[in-house]
């Protein structure tokens, strides 16, 4: 599978890393660190040097309970950074994280390659029409509710089935508009889900591959990890790497992360385990029993 936009394309012969570049002052983990153009560019440079293929630029916090930001303020924040990113890193794929079709259109005009919509087209009824018209790659994420309400007692009869049905329905809607490719699916970890819902989704990621689209997972330093471990976001890197590794073993194509180096290392290790014959990479496993155990475990 691959996605295409103008003179840039991205294949998924191996999993790709999307580096998170939050430029809002109130994001749950790194709010305010990269709101100035110089610091944002330096962070993007660091993530690219560590192996990020995609930089995801977001100007509005979508953490649980976050206050809504006006469209003018959102665009001002993006416009302060996006043109510089495009000029400085011409080969890098740039994604803009927005649920507003007007922002999406402006961002594409300024060089964005992908639109990443946390609402999967549900918070702006012109989003599907816009991405279909622009022929831009589109990340469709599942969200129950809004960022302001999503964590107030989220409920599902079957979270995996309902998220999968959401993808099926909206892929069909996009197809009626002529958009049948360049769509990436994101189950929306932490967006209108309990901890239990999140781990049910993680265990059943393969269910979403049947839709024939690349699959993105974004769990970086989220509460499904740090609350389970009894720590805070600052201490959730190790847990994030574990969950990312599970996702990779289940066939995920894109990891959306704050910590690029560690995610790249996870990809390299999983590729060594899954793709290559184990006997060529794990000489310490001498017996047939040990080799069988290694294959079964992973």
C-alpha cells in the first residue's frame, strides 16, 4: 500500500514514523514547547534526523476537556510555522491536524501533504467534500463525542465492531464523492474510549486491516498507558514503546509519536523478528524448542 500527493509518495513496505509537532500552548504533554517558529523548526529537524517520515503539525489541543479554539487563531498558529516547514524540509511529508475544512484547504495551499482529522469528517460536514476535491491524503480517525465531551462515560456495545463500522460507512461515503484511495485509518485511542476500550482495540487491530487502507496508531504517552502504570505522561515513554511494539506486530503502518528515536528502534527490532528468518538474527536460540518459543512469543 502507498499514498500519493502531487510529487510526493509514501509506501508502506515498512512501518513509517509520524513525529508530533504540537504548536498549541495547552497540549497534554508538550504544550507550549514548540509554539514559536524557531523552536518548532528545530524540533522538526530533530525528529526528521531521527527517522520521522511525516511531521504532523497541530495548532489546537484535542486533549479531553480542551477548550475550543477559534478558526482564525488556529490558522494564525499554523501559518506561522507551515510555510517555514515546507521550505526547510522540501522532501518531508507534512500532515496538518485539523477537523476544519477551511483550515484543511488553506493548509494544502501552503504545502501540506496530508490532512489528519480527529473527527473523521464528523465535526465539519464539508471535510469529505474538501479532501475529495483537493485529492489530498486523508487520515480518518474515530472519535465518540467531541474533545470537550468524549471522556464523559464513553459507551459501546462492541467497541471494535463499532469503530470498524464507522470506517466502512465513511469509506463508502467518500467513494460516492470519488475518493477511493489515499485514506489512512486511525482507531482513535483515547478519543471517547475507556482504558478497557483502548486495549480491546489494541488486541484487535487486525480487524481494521480488512478495509484495505494503511493503519495509523497514536498512543504516545497517553492516559491508557500512564494511568495503567500509575505514572504521568513524562514517565510513559517505556510503556509507549511497549504498546507501539504490540501495534507493529499486529501490522500497523504508521506510528504517531512524540519520541521518534525510540519508535524507529521499535520498528527496526520488530522487522528483525518478523521479517527475517529467526535463525539468522537470534543465534543465541540453539534448539528447535527455543526457536519455536521465539516465533510463538512474537
